[in-house]
C-alpha cells in the first residue's frame, strides 16, 4: 500500500461507534421529528414530496404531512436507507449539534491518524450511507473538536449503494484517482468486497462487536494501518 494517495473511510463501526448511531442519533431524530415543521417551506415540501414517492414504491399511500412524518419514523426504526429519511435526519441533527445537544462520537485513535495522514499529503475522504451533511455535522462537531479540515471529499448513497462495485468506481472517478491509489476502510465485509472488485485496497476495522473477516487485512485501530 505504498502508492496510496487517498484514504476513504466509512463512519459507523469504523471511525464511530455503532451504538452512537443507534442509541444517540436515531432516537434523537425520532424524538425531535416535529422540528421538521419549523424548516423552511421549500425544504419541508421537498422532503414530503420525496417521502410520498418513496412510499408509493412500497405500495404505501400517504395523504398528509403527519402521515409522512410517521412513515419516516417507521423507516428510521427499520434502518432504511431512503433519501428523504437521510435528508431529514441531517437537518434535525444539525439543530442538535448547533445547540450542543449532540457531540459526534469518534474513536480516540482516529484524530491523531487523520492529522498524520493529512500532513503526509494523503487525501482523506468519507463514504457513508448517512447524508453528506450528516457526515459533516458529525466530524465538525466531534468530541475532539472540528475534524472537517482533514477531509477534502464526502460521498453518500447518491453515488450508489455501498455494496455495489459501481459506487466505488464512481468515487474514484470523482476523486480523479486510479482505484489502486485508494485505501478503503470499513467494518463491513460486503462493502470491502465491492471496493475490492472496483480495484481499491481495503482494510477492515474490527471495532467492538465486529466479526473479523477471513479474507481481508484486519486492524483494531487506525494506528495499526501502515501506508
């Protein structure tokens, strides 16, 4: 991995505890979903329209804003990767971060290595199923302060799903790099499979609760990654 020019990292289970997402962020969203009614009209209207369209694809008919909010809560409970859900989560979490009601959890080994790689001239990027805005909020309001200056690119499911080869090919093109120049970090073997098929180098993070892969290099912390 001596020719690595970019490190692309997942968030949940990689830089950040899975429990933070499921025990802090998701419950906060459901508890404060009525804050959606205070959004700018254009923002709310777009989310409602997208929600109705997504619901139709599941043969669900939604007739009111309240119906849509209830459906978004259900999708959150089901951990669905649906665009209007991700967008609204990002907007509601933004208020929580701004009011210091939420601080982004980051494993203690991460900031030091982000700084080291950044100083070494390695480009850093994020790829997560959460919206780009949600990613930026987490790193910008972390327990270790603002980590956003280390990252030059953020990707979410708008480039494709994380278990699909094409998503990683798209990311490489947008970064203007050969996939072999990118190291992808994730805890999920299926995501590592897809990145490998696209030609990227991969390492699995085995944070607490992660099942170690038998196919890929595994590390417990960022400090064990040699570039």
